[in-house]
C-alpha cells in the first residue's frame, strides 16, 4: 500500500495519520499517537478499518526522543508493508509570507526556523519532524501546511495591535490559527449549507481544547479571534484567552514571576482548568455539579458570544453560525448556551435537533442558519500534500 504520512509534532506528543492512496485519492486509514515523548514514550495506532487500537513497541535507536519517535513510526510503516510516498507536516507558523502549503527543502526549513520566536512552543517541534524524516530519507517528498495561511486574507485593521510601528514591522501582530481546520470546514460548506449562503457571511467556531473563531465571507477569512500567539481570544482548556496585558506586569512585580512561570500560568494552568479548579475537559465540567465548573462553562460561552458580536460586525451581517471540533461537534448544552446569546440577532436553535446532534440545528423560522460540521485537519494536510506531489511529478 502506498501512503502519505501526516505528522503533527508537538513538544511532548506526536500525533500522526496514515492516508492510503487509493484511486488517486488519499483516504485516512490509521491514526496514531506517541505520548509522553520525553518521559516514557508510548506509541498507539488505531486501525480505522477494523477499529482496533494497539500499543506498538518503540524503536530505540535514534539520538534523541524525537528521532526515536520518528524511527518508530517509519519502522511500523515498513513492518506493515506501507510504502511512504510523502509526508505532510502541520506547521503552526508561516507568518504573513506563506499563504499556502509548500514543498519543504533546506531553504524553506531555514526560513521557517526564523519564525521560531513567533511560536516557540510549537514551531521548533513542527520543524523537527521534517528534519528527522529528511535525515532518514533525504529524498522524501515533504510538505508543510500552515495554521496561519488560511488567515492571510484577513483585513489588516483586524490584525494590527496599537503598538509602536517598529514592533509591528518586526511581526508583532495578529496572525490567526486553526487554519487547517477552517480550510477543511469551508470545503465542506457545499455539503451542509443552503446553496444561497455557501459564499455568504459565516462565523465558524472551532471549539476544542484550543478554541478559536473566524469570520468567513466568500469562503475567505476576514478576521479571527486569535492571535499573535495561541493564547489569545477565547477561553481554552488550559489557556487564558484574551486578558489585560497588565496582569502579566502584576505577576512579575507582585509575585516575582519570570518568563517560564508566566508562560506556564497563561498556557497550562488557566482557562477551563484554572477557573473550575477541576479539569480542562469540557465533558468533566458538564458532568460536575461544582459551582466553579459551572462558572468556567458560563465564562467560556460568554466569551464565544462576545466574539460572535465582534465577528458579525466584521461581516456586516450573518448568514450562518457553524460549530466544529470536540466541543462544537459534541456538546449540545454548550451550543445551546451560545445560541441563546445570539437569539436577538435572529438565530433560533431547534433544541430537539441540537440534542440529537444533527448537523442542521436551526428552527425553520431562524433568520440565521446554525450548523454542526465535523472538522479534519489531517485531511487538509493529506489533500495538500497529494496535490503538491502531483504538481511536482
Ligand atoms: P484538540 O484541540 O485537542 O484537537 P478536540 O477538538 O478533540 O481538541 O476537543 C477536545 C474537547 O472536546 C475537550 O474539552 C472535550 O471535553 C470536548 N468534548 C469531546 N466530546 C465531548 C462531548 N461529548 N461533550 C462535551 N465535550 C466534549
């Protein structure tokens, strides 16, 4: 079997997917995870045909935990007679310069490394994946697909901070993330939305562990809730979302916190976890009867509602609200709370359809369509990798 390997390499986990290329089209066949990369790495692979999930022994012959991890994936492919024809990498940052997926080579990698300071918690690890694969297979066709590129069409005013010009010129501005998810969902519009609104004014809410929203018109991003970094905008599992920057000054002065401590506080200890004191996981909060769990849920929905306001102003109208990702696709009570805030605008939820997790969840009287569209970031990467492989043959 010929396959494309899709890699999402993070600081402590590597998520991957194997897309079999059949009938000239990549189709997802396996998904995998290497967890606890720096402690006791564990690799698990799920066969999507049979539903079986197995733990796979790690191959311990690289010079670093990352090399071990990639070698383990490559060995598993080899042992299962899977011929790797290309690898597609999730890359967090292409800044304003990279507007679409690119074929990787030394020069591109060098440029991407210059963007490390913009996303120090993601970009170096994303790049590491490609470098290790090249070390093993120098001729492998590798592609980088960017979380930022979908948002390079956003309005300049929506992207600027009111900072001195030299900082803006240095690249301190809003970029927008989750672009691979938005690209997939926008590709699905035709399958879900009424034809007259497919090119209309649409707010997509990617509500998962990371949570962002985008204003989309004519299938292009006009503005987004996130951010110079992945900590802006909505409340997330463990990240604050937008916050007065003086809170950081306060922490530095009154609590003597340095860079690492502040980073941990705003990225790992805050958000749903910080407010609830219980869990970053929405399922746990919805199942809990604690007051603080309820507060975390309420704050999450309130912040989403605030962004519906901002983004509908960006769009100068609203044809549809679209929910996606773990919470957006599965949590009916969260969708209900959010839609209640938008009722005055004419968005009317059909609670029976919503509770049944249907994909069209508005009432017949609703002036604004409300939909659930499942996302698949890996599919965007596989599709772009396959397209570029065909173009470069
Ligand atoms: P990631 O950003 O890690 O890809 P996901 O898109 O998988 O995240 O979303 C994870 C979030 O989705 C978690 O908060 C999880 O609790 C939530 N979630 C998944 N299924 C449900 C469900 N049935 N009800 C409520 N929340 C859910």
